[in-house]
């Protein structure tokens, strides 16, 4: 269970860093690229959640 918690914390930290980068972005293109990274991260997070539910 600790690895799941560690994984969640790592994802949360990554989300926080992406959000901070998004807020300080100087161009729409840079914000767009960061938003795409956020979407990929969100997709991975959802895949992990669904996998965990299937294993219960």
C-alpha cells in the first residue's frame, strides 16, 4: 500500500509543478504544451485508478 501512496504523492507533486509552470507561462503555445502534459498525466492517473478498482 505504501507504493500506492508514494505514487499518488509523486503524481500530486508533478501536477503542482505543471500548474506552477502553466501559471508562469509567457505564451499561449507554452500554456498549450503544458496543458497537454497535464492531460497525459490525468490519463495515467485515471488508468491507475481503474486498474486498482479491477483488482479489488
